[in-house]
């Protein structure tokens, strides 16, 4: 039988090692800044096209396309008024851009960067993504409280789903369920991807303003960013697993399945980092410093780099909404990683 003193020493050593693991500094940092410039319009999502290693960045009434390695400009897609999100159909040259002020989704050829079609959807289309189970494009319409389901083969809306609230963003488990953050109802709506009908309304344990949403498909976990709080739910049952504090003004979250790490992009100027030790245990790691305004995020799963759009702000002047004024010509994308691209 093991000596009791030895057991105590081992327990203390284990506790110390876990504490060190939880407190050590993240090797991730801002390793590059890609200066895009242009006017002082706002921005929302950015998406990485794995087909050509290019970043598509929403920016006012255009999409800036840049090389993910160098930040070099590739092309611009204009007249995407009120642009929010960009999605791609795998193994094709089809991309889809949600244009909130036009109530349309524009279809682009990712080889020529030309608009090939326009699809009328609901009011103020926001987040958009490719759903792998049904092989359709899902569009979150923020002002008509519904989802538009687009068949990319025909570029037509084949279904409109009422979600009884403002859909902010959505993800899929790839097995027949779509999960939608409902910002004004503080819940997640679960959609059957076979019938495109609402299955459940899951609460977020009284947390408010769900914005970013990510999923761990292997362990069936949903990660919803609410007001200064990450809410983790069981994607099978909706049961609360864990809540962890995050930074302010978060509008995005990604899950790196290879490193089991959750990253939330906080507009206050940092990234909250949470490691998934297992499906029920999560360790909070030190923040990664970014810049004010960097509130949305994209993950490159091949390099584990993160990308966040932002700009520089006036220290004294306010815009019409009372926010710090964006300085013209300073729009940029931050690249976060361990080593700089070469």
C-alpha cells in the first residue's frame, strides 16, 4: 500500500502542476497587422476560404479580400451594402455574401471575384454559413426574425424558418441539427436540418445578449458568448455544463478542435482563452492582448492562427452614435499566432 505521506506529496504536486498550467502565459500574440485602409466604415465578420487561402473581410459596403499569409490585397467586391457575413461552398468556387441593407445575399465566383447572382432573403441578413448536413446555405435575418435556407445548386430560397426572435448567428453539428443564437430572447433555437422545423428553445441560464456561437462536434458542446459570459451547453440536451467570465463587447467565438481551445474576441481589446480539459472541465487561461474594436474572429484550423478586424480610434472625438470615431484609413486585420508567417 502506498505511504499516506507520499500520497499527500503527489496530490500537492498535481495541484501545483494544474495551477501552473492554468496560469502560464499564452504563447499566442499579435504577430502581424495587415493594413487594409479605405474609409472609416464599420465591419462585422471575416471568413477564411480554405480553397485559396484568402481572407474575406466585411468592411462597410465592400468585402476586402487579402492573402492570409502576407495580408497583400487580392481584390474588392463592392456594392455589398451593409455587409455582414461571407460563406463558401466546399470544393466549389461559390461564395455567399449577406448584404444587410439590401435584404439580399450576393453570390460570387471566388476565382474571378465577380458577383454572379443576387438572392432576395429576409430583412437585414446577418450571419451566413454553409450547413454540411443539408448542404445548403443558412442565412440569419436579423429584422424579420427568420432564417433563409438557400440551395446553392439553384441559388434559390427553398425554406424560410421563423425563429421568434433576432437570429444573431448559427452553427451546425453536421448530423441534422442547426443551433441559432437568438439575441433578444437570450436563448438558442434548435432546428431540424432534415425538415427545417424548430425543435427546441433552450435558455442560457439567465445570461443576456448571445452573440458568438461555436460548437465542439466531437463532445457535443455549444459555446455561446453572452454579456461578459461564456455559456457552455450540452448540444444533445441543452443542459448547462459550465459558465465562465469573458471580456466585454464580444461578438465572436471559435473552437480549435485540434488544441481543444476556445477563443472569444472581445471588443475591449483582448481574447479570452479557455482550454477544454475534457467535456465537463474547462480551464481559464490568460487573455491574449489585441486592440480595441477587435470583436469578431476567424480561425485557420491548419495553422491555428486567429484573425480579427479592427481600426484605430480617436481619443477625443465621437461619432453620431456616441462611440469613439474611427480614424480614416486605419482599417486593419490582426493576425494572432505563435510565429509570424514567412
